C-alpha cells in the first residue's frame, strides 16, 4: 500500500511540474504543438490543434499542385473560445482570431512530417510550429 501511494505521489508531482513548465511559455514564443495537445501560455491563453488535413504533394513525386496542410485549432481566453483554421502551404502564414474584444494573431510556420509516397500520416504523428501574438 505504501508503495502504491508513493508511486501515485511521484506520478502526480511529475504532472504538476510539467503543467508549471508549460505555463512558463510567454505569448509570441514559437512553440511546437502535437495533435490534440493543449498549451496554456503564461498569460492564460490556450491553444489546441484539433485536426490536420494534409493534401501536400508527397516527396519524390510529381504533382500539378503543391497542395497544402489545413490546420484546425481552438484558441481560448477567459472563458471565451473560438475554433479556427489556417491553410499552410510552404511558408509561414498568419490568421487573426477575435476573442471577444481581444484579437490574436496565429502564425503557422511548419507542419511536420512532410508526406512521403502513399503512406498516410496518423494525426498523432503531426507537429505544428505555431506563434500566438496579442494584437
């Protein structure tokens, strides 16, 4: 029983330390988000990637169109939440999201991994580089 309680406390304290570490991230910092993982900035703003649609031309293939990755996300602040999306091709792209009286700029600068051949990428394998700024 003592071993079980000690293990529980160790796991719980590890989670608490991770949450505190995440809360140290200030706005305007470039961060990497995984699919379905929410990040809370030290200012209290939260962002979560909810879905990725990837139609980019796979490496080592010839395509008529380069394609794009569409990144769906939810951003929230002080109980106000908004779903949005951004179409990423190959260079950083920005969108503005209104949350009540406050506007935020969300920039996506990278979506990895890049498609290879006909292999489908699992949503959980994606990493999205994002920067959030208050306007």
